[in-house]
C-alpha cells in the first residue's frame, strides 16, 4: 500500500521526519508536497492529497501546524474520512469505528515520537465493520 503524504509549511518538518522513518522501515509513500518551508495554502495540498488517496484507494497522512485545517479541507473531497488526531486512542477509534482514510497531524501539537506512534497505530488498526459499516456507508452516500 502506498501512503500519500502532504503538508503545508506548518507541517513541513514533521513530514520530513516521517519520511525518514518510512525510508528506514521500507514503507511505500508518495509525497504530494509542499517541498520547502515557504508559506503555502494548506487547502490546495489537502485537496491534491485527498484526490490521490481516492484515486489509489489507499490511505493518506496530512501535516500542518494544528492538523485542523488539513482535516477540514480534505473532508471536502467525496469519500474522504479525514481525522485530526492527537493521541493513540483517537487513532485506534478513528480506524475501528470511522474507517478513517486520512490522518491529520499538527506539528505544533505533537512531538516526533508521539506522531510516529500515532501513525504506526493508525496504519495497523483495521476497521471493525459490524455495526459501524452502515454508518460509514451513510457518510459515503451523502451527496
Ligand atoms: C499555518 O500558519 C497554519 O494555519 C496551518 O499550518 C494549519 O495549522 C491550519 O490549520
């Protein structure tokens, strides 16, 4: 599975740390930018990353200062269930109950080790289906 990554200037350093981690662990990823710490508008990055996630039917991780703007923007793309997460329990629930397909993290909120732990947890937690399946289907069916 290719993980799609995107960030604005506020999440640039954290994304780079995650890329280093993914390289060490041989995790396949695609980096949608931004590629420098120059100021950039997060909605553009979020839309491109979210579209790529849908196109490849995979998962994505977005980084900004708070994680919030990226989640708001990514959720504009149909089929995306983007969540802004700041601890491992939220990461688990967002996968088990919501089948989240984009994880949004804030560089100003999280240290690197906390972020990496959240990412590992999120990527390795399956959707529980069962009673949650119908609810996620309702989200998908909303025009
Ligand atoms: C950029 O200053 C900041 O607003 C952005 O990274 C993000 O936190 C938006 O939600």
